[in-house]
């Protein structure tokens, strides 16, 4: 399991153990963490699972694919470490990952 800290826009933290192989989005949705809508269910087709990866983790989570980049254009308030959380697959290497949610997903 990988421990992931999800931080809501207002600073409220949720620390969850997520199974490797699940996405960061699935970890949030399955644990009822607010701030990630995931309207398309993880198909990289909605951009409502937008998150900011903590700077210290940006290298480990890797870069967005071309398809993800094009969907990110539909997200609000993009930052350099913006990602779609359904496209970040959890592994043991991401144990300790910190992500932050934007103010809203629409
Ligand atoms: Fe729709 Fe991630 S859940 S793009």
C-alpha cells in the first residue's frame, strides 16, 4: 500500500492507504474524499480529476501523456505540476505522495 496525502483547497488533509495499481483518482473516490469529481470514471475524457502534484513528487509521478495534456486544457487554474489524477497510477514508489486539489473542477 502507498500512503497518499490529499489536501483539499481549504487545507483539510486526508491521509489514505491506496493499493498499487489503482489511480490516485480512484484512491480519492473510493474513500469519499471531496474535491475530485472524476465525471468520466477515469477515461481521461473529462478533466474533473485535476490535481496539483506536490513539487517534491513531480519527478516521481512523471509527465502527462499527450492525451492527458490535451484534456488538461479544459481544467481551471493550471499550474506547472497539474495532472489528471486518473492518469497517475499508484505504486510503492509513490508511498508518501502529496497532492492538492484545485478550488473547483468546473
Ligand atoms: Fe475523467 Fe480523469 S476522471 S479525466
